[in-house]
C-alpha cells in the first residue's frame, strides 16, 4: 500500500513518531517485567524503522526549498 502525504502531513507524522518513540523508550527503561519490556522494545524498533523511512521525505522537501 502506498500513501500520498502532503509535506505538512509528513512533518506531523515525523513529530508524532518522535514523541511516541521518546515515550516508548521511557516505558522500556522503566518496565520491570522482562516479557513486557521485550514486547515494548519490539514496538519501539518498529516505530524507529518507520521514522527512518519518513526522514528522507523530510530531507527531500528541504532540498526542494
């Protein structure tokens, strides 16, 4: 599936991902249960992978300006 996003939507997505990653990272650090921590870490890695895909879209827009 391919999504067409405006530059404003890309910036909003990136900001939301950054905030979610920060919050989830804190949860991973402060969670005592190993199984839950591993699950949270997996989700964190998924969000970071999405953020790495969005980052070039933001850089491309900066080059165009």
